[in-house]
């Protein structure tokens, strides 16, 4: 009988069997990172793939929900007058009459589908898995493969044939990342919504056929009906329904994909919002 917890070796690094049992792919990846650090090897580069959260972030145009519930983030209290002046100089939003209480405290109001966020199946299915119960091993320490379609023009419909031409074949255990670089180019500008590339229904089928762990993108995942692109009734939210209905988690509106290679390790963490449909997320990419 082999010794319990004995380490497995490979490529000069050791992986403890206990890590395999406890953490699956995430446990192995974390173990390898720790081993690299222990051996004095260069630490991996971590790239923030998240858009910044700030007041006034625009949701989908013409959808009244986003006007009714605007994004607000501001300092409700400050340590003292000196901090208030400093924050103002930094462009940080502050309550007009902030409480001075010896500590700074921030208030945040945001929809679950603005900025960089994660969609859980409950977003479009009444009794499906909520965001606090999605398996984190599908979106944490997963290998991501990039499908680069950034050559397409503004407003383009990304089709399955575009993904096919990249030559990338995502596996079941990977995260498919569709890269247009649109968020990099236009985040915070009026054309972000008015000229954004989008994913045609054929992309929904292409990704579904690969049965990936999750799908991420930096463009709109559906036909943009809000700017007058023709849409059949059965095509409304069709990609959401195909993916979420089959357990494929959606990670939306990444940025800085120009800093990542063809493959990288992705970490996407939603807030643990009990019973809810989605959440803002902090998403990072790790380049080994």
C-alpha cells in the first residue's frame, strides 16, 4: 500500500496526493504555484481582467432597469478633513456631507449584470443553480484558451466560422475566451454600446458543442436588439439559454486580453450572493 499523502513528481515540481483529492484541478494548480515559489522560480505575472467599478457605469441602453438602478459607489464617511481633501484630489466620489468618524467607509449599489460579471443558470431558469452555488472549480484556476477575433470591425457579428478559423479547439475542461478587444478600446465611451461587436446564435451552438467549463468574452454575447439589429422572438437571449441551460458558466466583459497569450490560467470569483442570478466579479489571468 502506498504511503498516504505521498507526493507525485513531474517536471521538477511535486504535487501532493492530498491536494489532488481535496482540490481537483484548482488544488493541483495552487500546489504547483506554491512549489514554484518554494524553489525560487520567477513568480507568475497576474493581469487584472476586470473593468473598474465606478458611479455611472452604463448598462444596456434602452433597458429601463439600468436607469432605475444606476451604479453608485461613494465614500459615505471619511477619517478626517485631510482625507476628504485627499480623496477629492484623487477624483474619488464622496458623499456631499460625509460623516467624519475616524475611518473611511464606502457604499456600493450595482446590478449583477453591469461591468465584469458572472451569470449563473438562475439568470434565465427559474429554479436553476444560483451564483452562490456554482461549482467554483469551473471558473477558478482553469486553463483558458483564447479565440482571437479582434480583427473584426466595429459592430460585427462574430459567427461560428470566425471561431473555427482561429484553429483553436477548446476542450471540456477549459474556459473558452472570445477576444475582440472591444472593451479595451471603448470602455467608458459612447460607442461601447452603439458599435459593440456581438456573438451570433451560431457561436452559441459552437461553444455548446465543445462543452467547455465556462465561456468568457469582451463583447456582447447576444444579438443587440437595443440598437435595432433584427431579432427573431426565439433568438432573444438564445446564447445565454443554451450555455446556462447546460451548465456552462458565463463570464462577461473582460478587458486587458491584449496582455494575455493564447493560453493562460483564469480565476473568476463572484460575490457569494445567496440565491441570486449573477454577480460582479474580479477576474484575473495568470501567465506562467
